[in-house]
């Protein structure tokens, strides 16, 4: 009889674990689609993600930009991170909008030295939906401006042109 109670308690514990895990997974799920973008600045190309890509019934669009990559340099790969928000509208199959709240940093390290250059950015994006679908693609352009830097050769306060391409599935 003791083994039956132990199995019953174990079954209850496993059931609670499964239910909690399922509920936690649902709570952590993205509320939108996903995509990617390729950014070109000073001849360097970096790829990032577009997360929570949402095309609302009223035609408004929102996506979160996440960049966690690196660019090559003479001292090795230099990490670059950034986040931002893309918002816009749909007009038929044409999509357009702005890129805002961009904040990021470049953090090179060499031997016993590590540096940091922080930047902000903004821009415009445009594109179109593939016929009768929720998949879109296009291009963007804008600027980043370094707000602080302890890296020689990084111009603080001077906008740098950026451009690139993007794609997203809004499903």
C-alpha cells in the first residue's frame, strides 16, 4: 500500500510539473512573427533579428530589433550589440515606417585592454508583402551617432550612414 501512495504522490508531482512547464512556455512565447535584417555601416555587414513582428488588423506594424553580432577588425572580431523598435503602417501591400529607440555598443578587446563605444540611431524602412501572404521584405536607411567612446578613431557626435535589407513573417 505504501508503494501505491508513493506512486500517487509522484504522479501528482509530475502532473504539476508538466502543467506548470506548459503554462510557463505559453507565457514566454512571442506574440508575433520573426525575421532578420542585414546592416551595412562603413563597409561592414552585420546580421540581426526582428522579433515580435506584428501586422495589426488596423494596418499598424511593430517589430523589435535585436543585434548581437560582430564585425571583423585587425585585432579580431569586435562585438556589437543594439536594440530598437520598428513601427509602421501597411497601405495595400506596401509597408513603410520608422526605426527608433536604437541604442547599442561596440566593445573591442585586445590583450589586456577592452574599450566601449556607445551609439544611438534612427532611420526609415520600407518594403512590401508577398502577394496574399504575411511575409514582407524591403530595405532601410538611417544613421547611428556615437554618444561616447574610448576607442580611437570613433567619431563622437557625428552621424554615420547605415543601410540594409530586412525580411519578416508577420504570422
